């Protein structure tokens, strides 16, 4: 039978999975190479390892955090690509992977509300950043400016 602490760990891991899925679905919607399943697995795994380590080792769980951060960096490095033309791709994907792993650590350590709020902050930043609303608004403004008579945004006489 599950103990009360086991149930709490399962709940934390479940919350981490949902948060990873939410951010992952947004990344999928914009065509990022990372999927909801990947981010859910990262947040679940980091939450699970952190929760078990926190319960088993207490203050010594900082070593687990160090290992998790290193592992997330390794995963993130795998999605960063350099093209022959010198273009770098995958930085946002790598940063999202790393951030969601950190969310798992926060939730696994028992700070569920903080993890939810941080996820909302991360999600809001991603949605309002380069690949969505703000970028479209900036592009719309630039297109509109370029279409003015006289070209290049010069006011017509």
C-alpha cells in the first residue's frame, strides 16, 4: 500500500507532467522540435527524482539537483544545431527544456504553487516572445511602414 508521502510524490509528479504538457503543446503549435511528451517526461522525471531524493537524503539532495541540472544541459545541447551558413537553431528549445526541468525540481521539492506560478511566467514569456504575438505585431508594423508611399517608411510629401 502507498504511504502518505508516496501519494504526495505521485501528486507532485502528476502536476509536473501537466505543466510540462501545457508548455510542450505551445511549443508543438509553433513547430518547435520539442514535443509535449518530451517536456512532460522531463518535468515528471526531475520532480520524481527530486522528491525521492528530498525524502531520502534531506539536505544532501543538493547533489541530486547538480546531477539533474547537468543532465538537462546535456539534453539541451543535443537540440542546438549549427548550419553551414552559421545559423544557430534550437536555443529556445534547449532553454525551454532546461527551464521545465527546473520546474520539475521546484515541484519535486514540495513547492508546487511556486512551480505552477513559474510555469505560468515561462509560458507567458514564450507566448509573448519571438515566435508569436509580439513578433507578428512587429512584422505587421514593419510591413505597414514599408508599404507607405515614398518607400522605407518615409512620409509622403
